[in-house]
């Protein structure tokens, strides 16, 4: 079995589960055990060994989990899979996270490298324990560390309302007018969003992260974000603004970094022996 896996296009791999070949979509956003579609669980005749649930603010998806044997090409090994009565993927038999793959390095290749690309390396951080493992990197904002998860399958940077309050407090942010949208979460759950922009971008290597889709009706209300007015001095690059606001609440400190933010990058690699996430990028647009 090779040490490295390179994913392109739909990012689908073949995995044999209980002796049957499944096509699983590899997701950098996925956390916890792999999720399979309900008809796949029925076809495999899986016996539920525990319950499993997913919460998206007021929307709760209930499901099940079972112990199986999965073979990625080097022989079967135990693997827990989960499912609900909602499809987990509309283009494969299910979804699996990078953290469950048995490779030393996993690369998402978006397009051919351009001239003059450079590689940035970020420390790989693993959170959530065995049950809800997430992979990302951390950036300090205020006195806390913000977990940044690269999610190339999602366009916009996405955060919850409490995290929006926290970021807006420290980096001075406001909602853009007429920016209502919808975020599609796991199992096709839809949550309303508004676009927030911050006057002081968060620096993630050479990336300047300054726009976020905020899930406005999930885990609280973004009461401390405010609105961006016409000619708002906070966003005048010729002004120096000092915020005196203080943060409140308990944000989840989780930010999903979408494909718009890294559109100038050709690939992202998760290097587990080096505990690093590497981005290969050209020059970011102004």
C-alpha cells in the first residue's frame, strides 16, 4: 500500500467494508466516524451497537453506529461507521474524514501548480478526541486560539454566531448589507447565514482572512457584530481604529476556511509523520 494518496475531482476512494466495495467521498471537513447513506447500511445489514447524533443549532439528526471491518487495500481492520435516515452524500456511498485514512500523507490537488508557487507549512492540530476528531491548525486571536479547518469543498469561510461575536470583538467586524445566504451542513441540513467582514484581517501565514459566513440562528445570536454602514470608518484603510469592546459568551473557536480563501492555491497536503498541513499557493489576489 502506498504511503501517499492524491485526491482530485470528486475525491472519491474505494473502501471494502464488511467485504463489499463502497465508494466514499473524502472530506477535510468531516469529523467523527465515517457516515454512510441509509440504504448502504441496510444493504450491509449492519447491526446498531450505539446511538449517534449530530446537532446543527436547533436541528438535530439522530442516527446509529456499528463496528465493521474496513479494507483500504492492506487488509481488513476494525472501523466504526455511522448513519442516519438522511443521505450522507449525494455522489458516493458515504463520507470519510482525512483522519481515518491509513496514509502518511493525503493531498487534495485542486489544479495544476502555477509559476512561482510557494509552500506554507502549518502545525497540524487534532481535536475532539476519538469520537469527534477534527484536523486543522491554530491561530491566536486575543487570548484564545482559533481552530482553522481547511474545507475546500465549501466556498465560504464559515463560523457560528458566538465565534462571530468573539472575532468581531477582537478584530472589529460588521455584517455586509444584503448578504443573507445559506450554509449546507452534513446530511443536507440548511442553516441561514450573513456575511461578516472584519477591519483587521486574521493572518494565517500569508492568508489574510477577513470575510466569514456567520450561522446566525444556531448557537446564539451575533449581537456584538453590528452592521457595516456606508463609509464605515472601520474599513477605511487610512484610519487607525482601536476597539474598546470586551468579549462575552463561550465561542466554539472553530473556523472553516473555504475554497474562496485559497483559490490561488493548487494543493493542500496533510503530512501526518511531520504533523504539518502544507499549502502550495501562488500570489494571492489583491
